[in-house]
C-alpha cells in the first residue's frame, strides 16, 4: 500500500518534470529556475518558468527524518540599497510562514557583471549563481533582496523583467521589490502601503517555496500559484501556503519547522 503511494508520487513527480520541460522547451539554458514575472510589455499569460525544474526530489530524502532537525536557516542578503522596512518584512515572512530562522547578512553591492546595459537592469540568473557561492556554511539556503529591476531570458524574450527567480530546490533565490509597487489595490497611501507589504511577504514566500522544491500550485489563492505574468495575481492570494503544498514540503523533509 505504502509502496504504491510512493510509486504514484514518483510517477506524478516525473510527469510534472516532463510537463515543465515540455512547456518550456524554448527556455534556453536557465534551467531549474522559476520566476515571478511582471514585465508589462509581453502578453500577460506567458508563464515565467524558464525551464525544467532541477533536481526535483534529488536533494530531499524519500521520507522525513524520524527526529525533527535543528531549526533550518535562510541567509538573507540585501543587494544594493534596500529599505530597512522591506528587509524586516522579508525576514518576518520567512519566519512566520515557514518557521525558519533568518540570518541577516551584510548588504552587498549588486554584482557589476550582472548589469544588462541595454535595459539598465540586472540579470537574475547571474545574481543567483553569485549568491549560491556565498551561502554561509551554517545556512541551508540563501536569498538576495534588492530594490533594483531584475530580468532573465524567457522563451523568445531575451530580457524579461521579473520580480524573483529561484533555484528549484535551492540553494539561491533573488527577490526584487522594483515591480511590486505597481497597480497596488486600495484607496489612499496607507491602504496601498498595506497592499505593498502583503505583496512583498507573498513574493518572498513564493520564491522561497521554489527554493524548497515547490512548483506552481493550481489551487487558487495559494502563495505558490503561478503569477501568470502579472503582479495583480497577488491581489487574490490568501497569504497562505495551501494544504497540498504543505504536504509536499513535509514529504520533502522541509515541514518540521512550523
Ligand atoms: Zn513561481
Ligand atoms: Zn499550493
């Protein structure tokens, strides 16, 4: 019985990988990363996955450890000037939603070689590779947080603006606040500010979910729902990770911190 369940899960996982791979066959070399997209110019329905997930299931144990591990740690690195309040919101999102500990790293300048002059923004896949090499040994994952515009290649779009990009299954992600201030719902400054705070929290949680191996979720309102190319997807989010996604995290051994 249990064997059957595991076999079914393995098949489902393989199917998901295949579908992602198939759907994104034009995605080029940025494999294993998923981005939340908000570029205003291309069609809104274009998905932001850049390629097949990398190492889905490879890094996770096939069953959760019998004893809860020590508190997992995310190292958070501000890249360039980031408002303190935004940094605090990102820390809070990870701690509250996932129960992880967050170690705030010293802020660093953006990697100069990631700058893409024609569009005056920074290439997220280069930032990811750079961040991955800077994960402290005592941290499980690393996330960069920046206020500058970031982009990556998406299908035929050579340089596509995004809100975030993550290594599927870790180790790195990068989140940009540049686009989430657009089209904020609410009347007046304080309501819009609240909408911004909610979006930032969910964006951070979404990218972190990818780092933990979660793919996009079909359940409406789940934090892992596909943004479908627009920041307005955040507007109807419940601000929670759905039960199906939690189950996947548990199965991957990431669920014991909460
Ligand atoms: Zn995503
Ligand atoms: Zn979900």
